[in-house]
């Protein structure tokens, strides 16, 4: 497997309408997949819920992680559970469930097809340089992708002291196809704290994609 680095700039991310507002696709895998065909293994997006009450898109066969970025959201999964979310709190649920929500928010979404698992974390990056680890910690024969989304401000991410990428508000950086672990540095050179969302995707079976 050959690892790679992809930068998805804010101006290149397509925004479309959904029943409750607007959604912006940050990244999709494989790259030639189409959300409308449901032929993707994973998809990262943000959404603005502009209606006070919304019904989520029915996505059988996919697992979803949803994190609130702004506002407060009450989610109810018919026959399952309900949860109230504030900024940077999240819910994980089956896309095939009937899901309704109340509240106008902005959120961050990770959608996963069968055979993948994942997680979302939010970090407050203070002024200075911070060390992180990315990559496959458990099973080197499996693929791991990790994505870093700059919610506000500007950060610089460097891998192995040679691959340096500056992310501004709305930009996404993806480390793909990692079978080993790497050290990265995340630098915030501003005087204000920057919020970063990290998405980790693990393929639970071998893949050559």
C-alpha cells in the first residue's frame, strides 16, 4: 500500500441542497464515487440545518457519526434513542433508521459503508507547536485514512519534517492508505485558539483501493 496526502480546499468543495438546508461535501472515497449513487466507502461533509424540524436522509447500509459545530440539536431515532447535542458533542447511528431533529445548527458528518469504522474528535489547538500520531496502530495489513479539518483560523501540519501543509478555515487534509504510524506536528502561530476536527477511518477488511 502506498500512502498519500490530499488537500481539499474550501473553494473546491461542492455545496448542495438537502431537505433541511445546505450540505458541503468535504471529501468522498473512492474519489470517483457519487453520493447520489451511494457507491462510496466513506464521506465527510458539513451541513447547515436551516429548518427548525428536519427529517434526515435515509441511508440504509451506512453508519453515521454527527458532531454539532454550532447551535443545539435534539435528535430522535424512531424506535432507538434520542439525544440532545451541544457544540462538539456527537451522536453515532445507523443511516437506515428514521431520524428526526429539532434545532438550527451547523454540523460535521462522517458516513461509513459496511466494512469501515471510524471516529470523530474535536481539538482546541492553542498557540504553539503540538505533536500528534497518525496511522495504523493495531493492524498493519488494514488501511487507515485520517483527515484534519480546520474549522476556524489557520494551522500548519507537518509530517516527517518535510511535508508541510497550511490549512485555513474550511480546508481539509487527508492522510490516506497508512499502514504504519507517523508523527506529525500541528502549529498554530496565531494568538487565538483554533478548532480542529479529526476523522479516523479504519477499513475492517483488506483493500487495494
